[in-house]
C-alpha cells in the first residue's frame, strides 16, 4: 500500500504531522478524524529512486508482547476489537505481522471469533495465547486476559534475556581466544621458525611441536571446523526425534553450572504459564498440558504430562509432582498449600517470582565463576605458546653468556 504524508490540527490546536500507510487518502482522513485530528493536507509520500525495504518474515516475542499490551490498552479504553486491530495494523512496522493482523480483522468482520481467527496463525500466537484469548472471550473479560498475557510475555522475554546474558560473556572470551591463537599460529610462529632455522639451533621438544602445529594449523582448523559443524548437524538431527529431544534435554539439566540455570528457568516458566492459564479460566487438565509444552524442556514436559494423567484420575497436583522427581520440594509444598487454601494461582505466581530471582542469582554466580576460569584457561594457552617460543631464545642466550 502507498504511504501518505499528513498534517492536521489536534483538539488542543496543536499542529501534528506524520506518515501513514493506507490504500487511499480517504482512509487516512477517516483514521485521523477517529483520533480527533482535523486533517489540513494529505499528500502521497515521494519514494526514493533506490528503495530498499527490509521485509521481516517472522514475528518475534517482542513484537507479540507489544501488540498484546497495545491491544489490551485499546480495548480497555472502549475501542471495538475491529477498530483496535485496524489501528494496530496501520502502525505495525513488521510487514508480515501487519498482514496477519489485517487478515485477523477481516476474518472477524466475516463473523469469526478472535481466537478462531488467531488459530489460523498458531505458529505466531501459540497454543497458550489462543486458549487464553478463547477463555477471555467466553468469560467476557478479553481485555483483562490480554493484560495478563502481556505481563506473562514480558516476564518470559526478560527471563530469556537473563539466560542469554549469562551465555554472552563466555562466548566472547572463547571467540577472542580462538582469534588470538589463530593470529599467533598463522603469522607469528612462522617468523620465529624461520629465525630458528637460520640460527641452526637445536630446538626443544615443545617448540618443535608448536612449529609443527603452526605449519599444519590451517588443515587442523578446517578439520576442527568441519567436525564441529558435523557434530552440530548431528545434534540437531538427533533432537528432531522425541527420544533424542528427551535425552539431550536430560543432559542439559545435568550440565555443571548451566544445568541448574536451565532447570530454574524452566520451573519458573511452567509456574508462570500455569498461573496465567488458571487465572484466565482455562480448564486445569488443558492448562497442565500447555504449561508442559511451553517449558522448553522435554523432561519437564513429560513430567507435566504424568501430572496431568494423575490429576485426571482424581489426584491432586502436588503428589504426582513430587513423584516425578524433577520438581524441588519447595515447589511441591507451595502447590500443595495453594490447593488446600484454594489460591493455587497466587502460589504459582510466588513460585515463578522466587525462581526468577534464583535465575538472577545464578546468572550473577555464573558470571563471577566463569570469568576467572576462562581467563585462567586463556592465560595457560597463550602462556604455553609463549614459553615454547622463547625456550630456544633463553637457550641461545645461555650459550652466548
């Protein structure tokens, strides 16, 4: 659709201007009058001779969280669903998401419900989102459910950001180490090797090994690179099967340092998801299934499925949760108290808050521990290379002395 530049006067007499995408100027005028802006002029925006436009073909979690927050705010202010979706589509910068929102609006105009229209794009919204929206439609509390959903999505995004933050520093240290070693092996050591060869000196064993590695470094690098790529592809292929996903997720939970972080993050996510679903009126058995699916770990997903089966047979949530062996005692007892007191949603939110704080502490601990460990490894590797290089120089100096 073409872009239009507009100027208008607000109800307070201020001059406003902007750019909007619309099929024609009449639509822009209608949109501005809805916002209580009196149009002064609306003209087509001139396009550059060379136009480069990035078309994003995916919808990120941040896009979805912002959309949900704005959608909830608009509904709470009294706008209809169709008008809110129309406004959100117009201001959406992600072209693919703009098309999805517009298509959802058209489906609602033809008589479809919001949840049914969103179900056509389940890869974007997800099962949890759609079920909560459906529950909100049934209860007549759609704006409240959207507000709850936006809170949930923002917390999940923050939780993932914390985990990524814990991984960034070690990754940077490893990359820098690899670059420094590559430069030394390719450019520095051959110069020293030529110098030692011209001196006609007998070289110590560590220096000979280092020079040999340097001469074959490119081959070693390529073999190592292809080996890592092969292992990565094999890992991805193995994870496509249910058994492979379960086994690799089980290994991830047992990793030193990082396993505890992944475990706490998964528990926090399950608790937050389950609390949001229960609070939105989604049936308990369905909520347990969805919470397991959104955990991001197959081991915990299987445990949640075992809990669902036991609950469907008439058991409480806490007892089968205890027997799965993957949930800490604190979680089990808080869930038990919530069931007895009739405030399960509140207790689950407290569990989620507690484990989010635990994730924060674990990230800080990891940062404190990993930094010196990686620096020591870097120092040992670089130091060993330097010692191997300078051993002949020390020996030559002793001979001259």
